[in-house]
């Protein structure tokens, strides 16, 4: 089995509706039409004001894993507030002034978070994606 992985770094710079990814042509998402597992990483610089953009992005790309750094979340924000349809979320918060990471994993995939590799000093998420008839895929965001 050949595994194709595409990593794309996206910087979402505004929550202005005229700059939403939906305003782009579908050609912008052509790389996601290829077979394989698609992973996406974003440095959000505050996740909450960009949720509408993320919802469009995951709908158009159907990524397997969306990892996000600089979420700027704290425990007062619930998982339901940052939920994306069809995805499970794992997160390590820091505070509203910076830091924090999260990982959205498509709900049709089996996965195991590796909490024993995390530390209080380093905000990171380690995860094992389990696929049929293949070796696990190990992912870290931090």
C-alpha cells in the first residue's frame, strides 16, 4: 500500500468574511483530491475567531488530521465551542495570550492519544492513528 501524505502550512490571517477560503475557487483545494491521507497544520494565532474558516476548510479538504498551534485557548473554552463536524478534538491549552495546541482527528478513524509522552512544561499532543492492514501512524503537534 502506498501512503500519500500532503503537509500544507496555512496561516489564517483574518476572520473577515470576504477573506474566507470559500471565496477561493475549488482549484485551490485540488491537491486534496488525490488518493491518500491528507494532514494539515495551521498556526491559528487565536482559534476562536477563525472557527468559521476552519469549518469551511475541513469541509473542502476532508483532511484526516488537522493540527493547530497557537490556539490561545484556556480551560474556560469547552470542546463543544470549538467542535468541527465529523472530527474528534484533543487539546492542550495554555492561555488566551498565546500558546496551546489542538488536534482534530476525523471520527471514522481509530486513534490513541499518548498522554504519557506529554509534559506540563511542553504543550504537545502525541497520537497514534490506527489503520487496517498497515502500521500505525504517529503524529505530534507542539
